[in-house]
C-alpha cells in the first residue's frame, strides 16, 4: 500500500518560516520524482517545487529564492523549507510522487499552511 503522509503545516506570520515533510512508503522512493504542490481556495492546484530522482530541482517563479526542496533517500522523506512566507502562500500543500519511467502518480493528504499579514 502506497502512503504519502504530509506534515508540518500551520499558522505563521508573514516573514516567518515553516518546514513541510512528506514521509513515503510502499514505493521505491529513489525511483520517483518528488514534488510539492499547493491549492488555494478557488484556485487550481499549482506546482511549488520538484526534485527529480537524480536530485535536480525546479521551482515555481513565485517561490524561487524563498523555498528549498530536498529529499532524504535513507528516510524516504521529502522536505520543503519555506522562508520569508507571504500571505499569498496560504494554501493546502500536497506532496506528490511521480514516476519518470511510467504513469504512476501518488498524492499525500495535504497540509494547511496559513500565513497571516
């Protein structure tokens, strides 16, 4: 059974920081690209950051320089360090595991991030 468990969300003031974690089980973690997505009320889900199975990273323009994605293959965990948070970062953040070798794709349950002004 594949499980992605997101955690680390919460309420923070603008300018603050949060670190999200996503613990993965049931797949060969090292063979998956890992991403963080977010969805704000009334908006479509959007990519925040992605780290490939080889460790390459890519970020949405809105998060470059503020967010850092990383993975610990020994712990089957992906992280999102979020600094200099803004109210517009408020959303539910979802972890995603996507295989670059086939169509397999899995999602976490989401964790709420709220940034107050």
